[in-house]
């Protein structure tokens, strides 16, 4: 049995070998750089929309973000130029991924005195 005293927490298994959130950020930015050129419009639109949502009290940072609001945001993104041809479910998946990254970064900023593994 492993005793968890709150000080020696083991990070979640997918991030076990990461030393800090900087490593995760580097991976995220690398993965963003290899997105196909044909998806650049949708990627830019999602980033812009998430920039607008990145404020304290935003539904993006709720413990359980509202799925209906995420669907409305995805529908709004679909109206952007160059995004009309993309299926809304794909936009929602990409939006959820971007929100996940920003939520992790937001948590790390709030807990800056502790090492952040997520």
C-alpha cells in the first residue's frame, strides 16, 4: 500500500516522466506546429475564441465546463471564414483539447509555488 501524505504525490501516469509543466508546454507547442496547413484556419479560430474566454470566472475554468456552452462556442467558430467545411464535432473536439491545455496552464499559474504535473 502506498501512503500519500499530500507532499510526495506521484503525477498521473501519462505525465510520469515530465519534470515540469514547461516540458508539457513544449510538447503542446510542437504538436501545434505540425498541424496540417489545411487546418490552420480552424486552429487560428479556436485559439482566438479561447483567448476571448481566458478570464477569471469564465466557463472554461469551471470544474465541469457546460457542454451546451462548448457546443455553442463550436457553432460560433464554424461560422468563421475557412471553417465552414469542417464538421462541428471535429471543431468541438479541437476546442476541448485547447481548453484542456489552457485549464492546465491556469491551474499551474494559480499554484505557482508547487511543481505542476498536469
